[in-house]
């Protein structure tokens, strides 16, 4: 995770960002800190990246890389405003001995890649349409040695996979079908017949931008119906408030890069 000390909405690279809206820096840090404490309270270890001035989106740490079984497929950001973030993530992994594979193709890390170790023997789900480019999916497959299923995102409000789909345990997902092309919806229904499906309101309140450890699902507090559905499916929803960071177009999952050693 990376503290939103320098978080601001200084440019607009997704439909949620409004440069005229005011952001409360102290409140962003406070809400983010509650998220960090929540994860630690659930028994997870959280590593921190040092935030850098001039990189206001660094708080969305999920975009900096994608890891599977000790291998890191690095990010290459679409927008120049975020390009410099990739090197910070790379340094984090390289200084800790991870096997790092530098990308040639545009991709935004866990923003557009999800991993399900127990689905079909270990499956990567990958989004394209707005940020990550399709050739990056093939590059990720070669880097990670796992099958990559390409999913077409078609609604600009769901510009990253991780705002429309999340792994809720090692083999299952929650998702919002409306974010995907009709063909990709069929693919998801075929691969995940038992998925938890979110409605428009829960998806638009970033409910799917969640982090799950397979039992506890940390998600935006506004996604109340999704929380109910997760509960009915046997998970424990853990709501958190992240209203300030929503102004940048992200929530829980965007703030967390998961480490898969
Ligand atoms: N403002 C950031 C951007 O548009 C938000 C990134 C959200 N992160 C995520 N994993 N979806 O790039």
C-alpha cells in the first residue's frame, strides 16, 4: 500500500475524476489508514511504499505490478502522468529478491489482472479496452506461465478490470456483467457458474473493487446489497469508508497490491 499523502485530483484520466472537485488530504489519509488497520487487524502483513510528491495516483498501488508465485510482471502505464510509478514498484520487488519481468506492452498491473489459483488449475483473468492493451495479455501469459483469459471491458466507468470483477476466494469471483462485452459475459458465466453477481448500484459504488482473503471481504461501505449477497454466500463482509479516494476513481482494491510469493 502507499499512503495518499500526495493524493489529489490534478488531471482526469477516468470518468470519475473531476479536477474541480475538492479533495480533503487529511481525510484521505485517515480513511486510507483505517483500511490499512482493517487489513492488519484481519491478520495480514502490509508493506508500504513511500509516497512521492508529483505522483498523486500512487495511492492506487494495485496498478504497479502483478505477481503470481514469486514472479512479477511489471506495469507500463497508459497515461504519462503515472509512468514514473512503475519504477517505484519495480524497486520494491527487486530489492526483495522477486523475479521481475519488465513489460514491453501497456498494462496496469492488478488493475487489469486477477489471479485465481484454484480455478481450472490456476487462471489469470485480464481486462482490456481502456488501459491494458491486448498484447500485454499474451506477454503476461509468457511471463507467468498461467493461462490468461482476455475479457473485454466496454463501459468507460469500469475502465479497469478491478472495478468490475474481483476474486473472492482462490476459485471464485464476484463481478458486474454490464461492464463486459456480451461475449466476455458468456465466458465468465461458463468459467464461473457460481459467481456472486453484483447489480448496477453496487458496481457503481465500487463494491467490486474489493479485497478478499477467502473468508473476509473488505469492501466499500456503500455497496450494501453486494455485502448482503457475499454474506449469503458464506463470506464475512468488512465495510470500509473510502469516499475521498473515490474521487480519483478507486476504492479498496486499487489501494492494495497483493503479494503472491
Ligand atoms: N486515478 C487512477 C487512474 O485513473 C485510479 C486508479 C484506480 N486503480 C485501480 N486499480 N482501479 O489511473
